């Protein structure tokens, strides 16, 4: 008994070691590819410079669909197809704002928030500065009516993770206008979602919630520096006025597409692992980090799963449409998967920028986190740690339907909100090797999931 | 027995937990200071923009000494003093190079390496491209004599750590000229120590080794792109010539200084922990990452150890002089410590740039690594991991004398060698929060060392 136990133990141990070696060699090959042959930096250059920003429904978004289709084909996918998605169409027009104080006009930098209505005429009104939700209610209709509400809620610099700060503040951007309207405000402006002390405003999505107010008022972001200026002046001149104009158009939804590539699984062709990012971007900058990076990292996985490691399960590379202002791509993708009763194993999203690698987040569902953390020694040489986390906007509808574990690629986030949703989110601000290392991390992680996670 | 064991166990556990809590609160306070009140970014701005680059022996280096002295005073140190250090003086003059092929001149970007002699006249000679040490010997005197040796050894992009690549290649820069001279070369040029595909050459120190050759020939760095161009042209036109000129001067050593601040230890005033970086820089750019970052992070530790946590041991903040081309500051510091028979506990250096935090490296001497790694859970929320490593040029002479464990602050290194020793190492390329987070990591780590490591 004892002998056979030892033999069995020795056998298992040597199997484990040789498996580990094999995995470690594969991971090294994947990284070697990304660091020496990857197309992701050149692809990002094309997407940013030849197509540019690409809000859902725009001509550029349509061009990006075509480009993604062709690039996935060229990368060697078994099949590439377009999945129709109806997307909202919102168009930005002119916008400006001036602080009027002592009969002088001081221009401030603003950008309409996505989905904002127009102001129709120039609005001139006093400003009520709000530092938190409770304050709005406390100040009340009497003092807010016919004024402009200024949500001046800054990122907390003490948070180490800037994503945490974003999470704490973004509700003011997303739903602030409806709350301001509830108390009779004419418009609302929101401090930009950033710690970066400059004059570049950060746009982003907002929604009108009819349950809060039936009134739709214009909503704009003001730059960090201008928010500081306005707040300082309000302290000195509480009666100052803000002049504000914004011109936007919401048009009928149009047909757009998720672009999907597949590498057929050799053992389980009907089981799917999804790797994705979003193809659309805001209509400023070039959508380089958000989310050109995620798109080109995902597309390069096609090469990995065709040439370096043939997967057991079918790998789907998805360039989702309309993450920024509707999430229609993610919703359609999950709905179609449900309709076809597909078997999904997991999904990973890269939508946190192309910065230097730190973490792969995975959630605890069906034991994936525990399993994946046992791979940490393999990922340590690549500066990657598998941690509790996971998820992503586009893949979140999959979770609701299939309750599969979700994963996310999480690069360093200190610089992300400097650029996020601004004119500065351009190709030049993406670092070649950091982008490539991220691509390596995602493909290597999915290789391990494909080999060892059944999700049964 | 059982009961008292449980009581003892419970007591120890609760002591441990409350200690952990106290430490965790202190670490949080240190980071809060760095992220909201720290002077390090403003200090770096002054050092870079008002003083600029500051090679040992230059007027700017002298100004930097004065500035460091005053800044340390202002930060609240108990004592600040200058430690005299004789430093070499090397001065860069004009330099240029042209590839001559088909009777045309193609200018390439070069920078003399620090300590290089002048070419006196313009050198025009054929070029021998060398890919590794062995090749030099194989090619031999016959084919090298009177030619220019071109050390074209590129960073290996497959290395995840760029510091590793630097370690593999820097010998060609440091000692290549003497090897080339041994085989009769007239001059040598070295591919810049970088993965960054641009036209900016990277300078750095070189030495002539009389044991290898008594001949001193000019040594220059050529930019990454120009190295590629030269290599490609050499393939097509092996007889092409390089025209090369460099004008430099080595002058008599002059007196300069380490700048040292002390916060007196409340329990052990005669035991020392050193925190440092180097005040000198290369004579291009502004020495922002190398090593303005380390200097301002170290100076801010003064505030921490005066206002947030009073240390048991005396904390020495040292702005070392002459790291780049002589290490005289580090040598004098250790020699003086030995002379006075000081008791040193450990030393930490920040000289790897002001990028986003990753690691504190410590060596294994006297059990510091093992102890420090038990603190990892406390550092995890700050994206810092304590790993095996440690050391730094300026503190290395301390090791030789006292055999104390050495530590290093190790931020992310993907971008470091893009800027290292070039005109691009300027203030604008340092990210405020990344710099501050580094400062927090260093001070928090030293606080823990001060509390728990006796080095007895």
C-alpha cells in the first residue's frame, strides 16, 4: 500500500511538474509572439489614425466594423461574421460656457455629456454648487429652481485605485441631470471624472430617468481646472452667472454590428470562451486606450489560438459595438447566445486601457478564481497576478443569462482617467510594450482556462 | 496547561492584530500625506526647470547641492549637512556623425559617452559591426585595425524586465571602447541602451581599462533608429564609411558634496537607516526620472519621520553626488561611516525612475527579506510587493563595509529606458501620482524596518 501510494504520489507530482513546464513553455511562446511579432500596435495605429473616434452609428463606427472584420480574417480566424445590433445615434454639436462675473465673461471648457439634450437657446443662470447627493435635497427646489446645478464632486486622491474614485463619482455624471431637473434646474454641469489637473473636459454617458424627473435638461462636463475656478469664484461671488450653450441631436437608431471571430475548439467545438473589448468610442480623441487597446489585444489572440495553441473549446473574439452609450452589443451577444442555447465557459474583457499589466480579475463562480490563482506562479515572471475581480460592461449580460464566471484584464490605472473620454485619448499615449504585455497576459490566461476549466 | 496556552495564544494573536492595525493605520497616514500634501512633485519641478541637468562638477550640480540643503532644512530635518566629495569633471563638446555611402552623407544622431576622449580631428573610417564579445576576437586585429567598431547589441525584447536587458547590454557601452582599441580600432559607437524606436541617442558612463588596452579611443552612442539604418546599409555597402567627430574635456577633480539630512532616532540615535537617491544627472534632459524622482521622494520622507512617525533609529536622507560617472558620493559616504564606526541597519535607494510602484526589493542578509515579506499583506492595497532584490549603486559601498541588507524601490520599468540618459528625461514625463505613490512606498517600508528590524 505504502509503495503504491508513493508511486502514485510520485507519478502525480511528476505529471504536475511536466504539466507546469508545458504550461510555462506555452505562456513563454505566447509572450514571445506578442513582444516580437504582434500586430497589435500597428493595428491600433490604423484604428486610431485612419479611422479615428467612432461613436455608435457614425460613419467611422461603420468603417471600424469593416476594418475589424478584415483584420480578424487576416489574423487567420476560422470564421468571422457580423452580428447585427441596433444602436442609438447621438450627435454632438457646438457647446460653450462662460462664467459671467463683474460684467466680464470668463470662458470655461465644457463638453456635452453623451445623450444630453440641446439647450436650444443660450442659458444664463446662477449656479448652485453641490458636493453630494444629500445636499441637493437639503438645498431644495426653492434655491435650485431655474438655476444651473454644478456637481462638484472630486475624485478622492487618497484612493489608490483611480477606478474606485471613478466608481464613487460617476453617478453624478450618469444620472445627475435628472436629479437636478427634479428640483427645477435649467441645466447641469459635472466636474470631469479625473484627477488630472488640466483644462480638458471628459465626456461620457448620461441618462434621463423618467422616474426621477420627466424634464430633460442639458448636461455637460467641465474640466478639472475650470471646475476649481468656478468653485473659487462662487465662493467669492455667489451670485455669478453661467452662460451655457449646447447643441446635440438624438436620431433614430441605426443598424450596426458586433464583429465576431471564431477559432474552432478541437475537443468541444460547441463550448465557448469569449475574449472581447469594444469597438465604439467616444466622439473625441481616438479611442486609443478606450478601447482600441482591448480590441487589438483581442484580435491578436486569433493568431495565438491558431498558431501557438489549438484550443479545446471554441474561442470567440468579439469586438462589441455600443459599449459607451447603450451596451446594445453586449446585450445582443448574450441574447443570441441564449437563443441558440450555447454553452459558455467564461468571458474576459479588456476595457481598462493599454497600460502596464497588473492583474487578471476573475470572479468566484464555479471555482474559477481558486483554480486560476493556482496558476499565479506561472504568471509572476510576467508581472501579472490573478486576483478576485472580473467582469466588464460588454460581457455582463452573459453573466445574467448563464451565470458563468467573468474575467477582466486590469492594467495599471494611475494614468487611465487622465485620458478617459477626452481629446487626449490618442495613439501617441499608448506604450507599445505595455500594450503587447497586456495582449500576452490575456491570451496566456485564456489558454490556461481553456486547458483546465470545464465550468461543469 | 491547555487553558493558559489558549490565553497566551489569544493574547499573542490580539497583540499581533493590534500591531497590524497600528501599522496599517500608519501606512495609510503616510500614503495620505504623499497623495494630498506631498511637496515631491513641486520639488521635482524646481529641480528640473530651475536647475536642470547637473553633471558632477558643473555649476548646476553645485546649485543642486544648495537647493537640496535648503529643501531638506525646510522639510524639517533635525540636522542637514554637506559631506565633501571630490568628483571627476568631464565636459561634453560638439559631436556629430555621418554615414558616407555612394558619395552622399547621411547624418546620424550620436552623443559622446561620458568620459570619452575627443576625436581631435574628424575620423573617417570603415565600420565593423559587432554583435557580441566573441565576434570581436574572431574578427581580430587585421580586419578591425584603423576602423570604427559598431557594437550593435540590441535589448532583447523578450525579457519582461527592461532592467534585465540593460544588464545584458551595458557592458558594451561601459567597456566596449577598450576592447575595440585592443584590436586597433580608431573609435567605437554603441547602439543606445533602449527598446525605444526613435532618433534620440542615450549617453551614459564608459571607462577605459588599461589592462585591456592603453589606447583611449572616442566612444559614442548612436540612436536606435540610426543603429538600424547603419546596420542595414552595412549589409548592402560593407565598405561604407563613417565620419565621426567628438570634442570632450576631462578636467581636474573638484570639490562637491553629498547632502545629508538626519531625523534623530528616539531610542537608538546612533543606529542609522539610510534613504537615498542621487543628485547628479547626465548632461542632457533634466534628470527627472534619473534621479530627480529618487531625490524628491527621499526628501519627503523627512516630513513623514518628523510629523507622522518618530523613528527609533536615526533616519538619514542622502542626496548622493556623482552616481553617474564615478560613484564618489557613495564611496565617501560609506568610508566616513566606517571611519566613525557607525552602526547601520539597512539602506534603501530609489534610482529606477518615478514610475508606478511595483516592488520593494530587499536582500536576504540577516533575515530582512523574510521579515519584510511578512508585511506583504499590509502593502498589497498599495500595489506594492516586497520581493527578493535590493541594492543600488550609491548604497553598494555600505554593503561592502558593513554587510547590511540593502533595499531598493522598484517601480514599473517598461518606460524607464525610453528616457534614460536622453534629452527626453524631463519633468513632463513624470506622472504626479506615480511619483507620490513611490514616495509613500519608500517611507512606509522604512517605517516598518525601523519598527521591526534590529539587524543584530
